[in-house]
C-alpha cells in the first residue's frame, strides 16, 4: 500500500513538473505579440494524455535521473507535429490559419530551434522534419 502511494505521489509530482515546463515553453514559443489563436490548450491536452498513459514509467523518474526540460521540449515538438499532421487543422490539404495551426507551427519550429541550439537536434534533422511535416500536412491520410 505504501509503495502504491509513493509511486502515485511521485507520478503527480513529475506530471506537474512536466506540465509546468511544457506550459512555460509553449508560452515562450507563442509569444510574439500577434493576435492569432493560441494552440496552448490543444497542445497541453494532447501532452497530458500521453503523460497519463505513461504513468508507470513516469512514476519511476527521479529529479536526478531525468532532464524535465529536455523531455518537455521533445513532447512539444512531437505533439505539435502530430497535431499539425492529424488533419484537425486542415482545409483542403493546407493548414487552416483561422485555427490555432499558425501558432502550433510556430511553436513546433521554435521548439526545434531550441533543440538545435542546445545540441539535441541537428540542422539535417530540422530540414527533414520540415519536409516531412509539409508532406504530412498535404497528405494527412
């Protein structure tokens, strides 16, 4: 019983840490003073679902064993890509910029740039990602 409560407590702590970093970086990557729809709510909802589905693994993490910032950036990159490619924000094979897609793409590109600047992503990876995303947006199915 004690072990279950300990794991539950650690999961909640780690979940809050990840969502804290994700939320902060999404705000940072979205912030440019324009008035386009925010993608933060959609992105955090998708990230939260993944965190909840990975409860067993996340409950084992310790602060010394995990770089929460790196994981948050990777989650932002992955989930922004997946949402953009999903068709949810498409209009006839193109991104519908009347939706949160404009911000989502901006957040995705800035998260990749952050990864490049911190040595997690190469320039080639960024170029491949951009080409793959454009293809997935044009042909989501």
